[in-house]
């Protein structure tokens, strides 16, 4: 679940830095999970986020699909 205690904004800032240092990489950030509580600040941040087209929000995913996501990922952030 995306909620303030998980500091998703820091993940987005790190993702921006990666993309700026590696402009030729065709990388996407895939966020798995539902939106939780108190996210108005994050949603406002996303409206202005430079790389929003490089983010995929999947919402809920069945547990049997997670192994494929992990296998095909270049990195994992928990």
C-alpha cells in the first residue's frame, strides 16, 4: 500500500536521478499495491513529476504473478 510512512517520494527522486544519469536506459518504475491513506501531497507531486510516463501503477496483483515481476525486474525496492 502506498502511504506516507513508506516515503514513496524518495523512491521517485532516486528514480529521477537514475534516469538523468542513464538517459539511454529504457527503464520503468512499477509500483505494485493499492493507494492508502493521506496521499494528497504525493498525488500533487506526481502531477508535476517529470518522468510520470515511466511509472506504472498496477494496484493490486494476485500473489501468483509476483514471481514473474521479480524475475523480469532489474531492481527491487521493498
